[in-house]
């Protein structure tokens, strides 16, 4: 914008200077020529009137030549041509007048009763030729047949106007330079608040909601700055309110989850006793006891998942990372859940990374459990190290796969792709329905705090498993993506860096 403003100022100044120069040159040239031709006409009239008073007609060649010489002497030695019928005399016998006294001018003088003039170019030089007929007034005006022409050199006038044009042209350069300087000053005055506003806008977009612009003056830019500040104030106020509400919601979830742990522990013990004695109870009571045990276990896992999610939201998690053989970690996770015989493994040896083994176990349990529960065999787990400091774990099945809308929301919390499922079957970790680990029966999960490889997947039946798996991947600096598998089914891809990003966040409690 600065360049455009400067260029515009300079162009305007240049056009103005050129226009003013052209007008000044035209007016000066016209004034000079007008003054010269008026002087020439008046001088010729006066001189002819004086000389013609004692001139006898008809003249001979000698008297006509003397007449031309006398007129020339009174006009400052200008070249004078006198004509009478067929006679012609020139004050300067060596002067060439044929190219300067034109036939058009002679015809105009012969046909009129007053002075006529014409500017001509002769041999590249400008001349003014003035002609007038000699008339006598004796009652009425009558022509004498005598015509007089005076040739005036206009080279001095041409040089004067050219010198004026040169001086004006030389003044264009300082005018343009001054215009450029003024343009720079004006551009700085206009663009400085615009740059400050742009910088404040970028800071606001980067998350600095306290960014403001100093307001100076009462022009349009000042109004814009005030509007920006009011918008930033409203945005900061809304953000603070939303953050406060979000913090309250997180505290509420964490507090509720924490308060539920004690009664749930008691309920779990009671449910366990009832399940152990279910075989000695009537059929309906035994079925009720087993149902209470299963639902109590699901509720316990939901509470643990909510507490884990709240720790992620609060940023109160960190990695307990160490260098780990990923193939061994995957095998241990599958063996713990009894899935080894149901999964095709492609785990090359020597693929190592610095990871939190417990959190990798959670990710693997969620991905493989969902593939077993809601996909179709064969379920394939593939580990690879493609280079670039990355390791890749793929879990593929041959089931119906996920529709596009489900793939976009599969990692959302509590998202269910199949709303028609029952509550028990629809409590899965991804968009396909129930959670992994369901093949282990209704026994309670060991939870998120149990350490590496312990218990079930920790998200069975909560609808939070895939969200927690994604948070664990992000905590490592990685990601989880889902895509259609060629040939049918779903393909979940876990990408992890060989070494996790560092964090100074508070560790798990």
C-alpha cells in the first residue's frame, strides 16, 4: 500500500506539473506573439502613413525602391517589400522574399482595406509578415494600388519562449521529488495505525485476547481502532465466561466421578458376592444378580474413563516413557485379553520407540477390541517403521466398515454411529458400536491406574474409549486416523514419533 500511495502521489504531481507547464508555455507563447504582431502592425501603419504622405503616384522603380527603404528605416531595418501593379521593390536587395511573402497574404491584402499578417516558416526559422494597402482619404477612402509588406524575424521570441519552457521543465523534478517526500510522509501517517491494527489482529488471532490498539484522533482510522477494541473486549469477555463455564463443568465431572468411586466400590463388592452365589439363587434372581454385576462393572469403568478424560482436559497428565519394543508391547496387550489366536500379527522385530507402555496398551486394546467386536475376521495388526522418525501401527478388519459421517466423528466422546443398538451393545469406543474387551465377559476392568497391560481396555461400555485412545496418541505427539480398507472394512492407523514430545505437565495421580 505504501508503494501504491507514493506512486499515486507522484503521478498526480507529475500530471499536474506537466499540465501547468503546457498551459504556461501556451499562454506565454501566445502573449509574446500577440504583443509582437500588434507592435509590428501598428509600427507598419504609422510608418507607411508618414512616408506615403509625400509619395507621388504612379511610382517608377526608383521611387518605389526609395519608398521601401524609407519605410524600412523607420521600422528598425526590417525587410520591407513595396508593390505597385507590376512593380516590386525590396529594402534589402539581397533578401529572398518570395518564400516569406506568400501568395495567400498578397491576395488578402489586395482584397482588404486593413493590415493583414501571417506567421511563416522559412528555411526552418519563424517569421511574421505584415501587409497593408496604402489608401487615400479625400472625402471617401480609395485604394492607391500600393501594397507594403514588412518581414519581422521571430527567432528572439522563439528563444524566449523556449527558455521559459526549459526553466519550467527544470522545476518539474523538484516538484516530483517534493511530492514523493510528501507521499512518504502521508503514507506513514496513514499506514502506521493500519499496521498497528494488523499486528493487533494477528495477535488476537494467535490467542492473545488482551491485544488492543491505541486510539488517537477522531478520523475513520480512529473509529476503526475503537471498533476493534470493543470487539476484542467482547471476545475476551465471552472467552473468559466460556472458560469459567468449562472449568466448572470439568470440576463437576471430576468431583462427581470421584464421589461415585466409594459407593461404586461397595456396590461392586455386593455385586461380586451376588454373582458368586447366583448359582444357588432362583433363575430370575440369578439373572438379576448377574445383570447388576455387569452394569455395576460398566458404571465403574465409565467413572474411571470420566476421571481420565477430566485429567486430559485439565492438562494434568504426562508420559512415563521409556524405550520399548513395540512388537512385545502389542503381543502382551493381546495375550492379556486372550485375543492372540483371533488376530493376524505382522510384527517385525526391532521396532523400538520411546513410549508410555501403559498408554500404548490402552490404544491397542481399544483399536483391536473394536475390530473384533464390530468388524469381521480376519483382523490384522501390522507394525512398521517407514522412516522419518515415525512408527506406524495399523489395525484392519473385513467388516462393513464405517460410513463417511461416522468416520468424521468416530473419535467424538459418547458418539454412537448405530443408535438402534441396545445400551449394552452400543457402548463402544468408536462409531461402530460396543467397546472392545467384550469377549472377556462381564468381569470388571482393572481401570486406567492399574499399570501396563492390566485388566481390560478401561473404556468398555463407556463410549469414551476411542476419545481416550486419541488423547493418548496426541500425548505422544502422534495421531490416529480411520479410513476405508481396500476390499471392505475399516483401517485404523496409529502414527507415533520414535521419541515423544517433552512435557512439563503434572503427572497422573
